[in-house]
């Protein structure tokens, strides 16, 4: 296109329209992919660290405080991505997705309070809420991969309270059976949580990012 | 007899600008320049023409200390683009 203001034929017009629309849409997809990768990888890495920390009996304050790395790294990373992306186009889809995640962020806050006050299962609630957010995001930007990943995440999240119940029921027997370290079994729900986020955010994040890159390079 | 194509849109760079803006709420000058591969000077001239025709609106401001120009398509521009695409369909018998 360069510096020319040339007249064009009709077919070239269609080509320009299609390419510009596809490139802009790909650009938006790639940016969305980055947010999923950021939050997905942060959650998976911190969760796995938590699991190892519990199994290896690391000091309790370290185990408890490490969870805060998820909102800290995710929040700071989001701010950096937003700042870097100041030149990217803003679409109506962007605005809707931001609103959705703002509501789910707020819901997570409520779930966290419920966990602190009433002992609700925060891992289950988090996986369920984030799954719902992913499904809605997929519906808004019409990405089947996100919709499916979110639904799978929501279904898998049910394993967490099931495991929790199972351990409450048979935990004592397991402890008495002499298996060492027993925490490796008791805290498997954290590994399930990490696996859910891999399915729900990391994989679709890579798919979105790579697909949009493919469109752009074509 | 086919309608003539809108001369304001029937130019490579101006059509590209409007095609970018049609799918988004707003786009930054730097983004449009990168996507179209146009020079800043030429892009400014074409944006100015589209703005004078009220096809787009331009907002100049700052983000931090950096100057920032944001473009948005207007209702008139949206209608002109829809008419342009309809006319094109007629030419290409789509």
C-alpha cells in the first residue's frame, strides 16, 4: 500500500477490505491469547509450587502467601500488557470481554471471602468461575476453542470437591496406612486445579495466539 | 446501469483505513500506519480527507507524555462503506 494513493480495480478493493478486516481481527485474537497465557501459566506454575511446598513440608506462611503470587503476577502482567497495547485497536468485543472479566474478578473476591469465612472450597469456586468466564469470552468472540475449553474446565472443576470429600472420608485411613508422604495424595486437588487451568487457559491461549499469528503471516 | 463507486473510498489507502475502522471502536494512528504500511505524512493527508468528508472522526490527545491520535468511523462513514461494498458486489456480480 505504501505511500501511493492509487486508484484500484474492484477485485483489489475486495482484497484490501478482506485483508484489513482479517488482520485487525487477528490482532485482537493475538492480544486476547496473551492474557490467557499470562493468567494460565501463572496459575499453573504457582499451583504446582504450592503442591510441592505442601508435600515437602515447606514453612506454612510460605505456602499460604505463595497463592497471592497469582493475582500479583497476573495483575501486574495485565497492566504491562495493557500499557504495551496502547496502539492496538479497541473493539466492542474488547469492551464486552473486559466487563465480563471485571464481573468475574469481583465474583472471585466474593468467593475468596466465602472461603475465608465459611470454609468454602476456593479451588473449586475459582476453577468454576474462571471456566464460566472463559465460556462467555468464547461466545462473545466466537471462538469455539475457548467455549469448549471453558466448558471442559467447568466439568473438570467438579473433581476438586469430589476429591476433597474423598480425602475427608478416607484421609484418616490413608494416614494410618503409612504411605509417605501422605500429602502427595491429600493435596492432589491442587494438581487437578493446575491441570484444569492448563486445559482452560494455557492450551486455548496458545491456539488463539498461534492462529492469529498464522493469519497475520499469511 | 451500475452506480459509480464512491471516489473518496475508491483509493487504496483510504479504503484500507476505513476497512480497519469498520470492525473496531477506535484505532490508533500508529496502528493504522503499521497495518497499511503507509508513511506518516501520506496517512495524515488521507485521514484529513476522510475527516473532512465526515467519514471518520479524529481525536488528538496524550497518553502520558506521548501525543496520541485516535480515529473512529462515523455513522456517515459506516453507511458510505456499506454502499461501497454493495456497489462492488454489483460490479463483481457477487
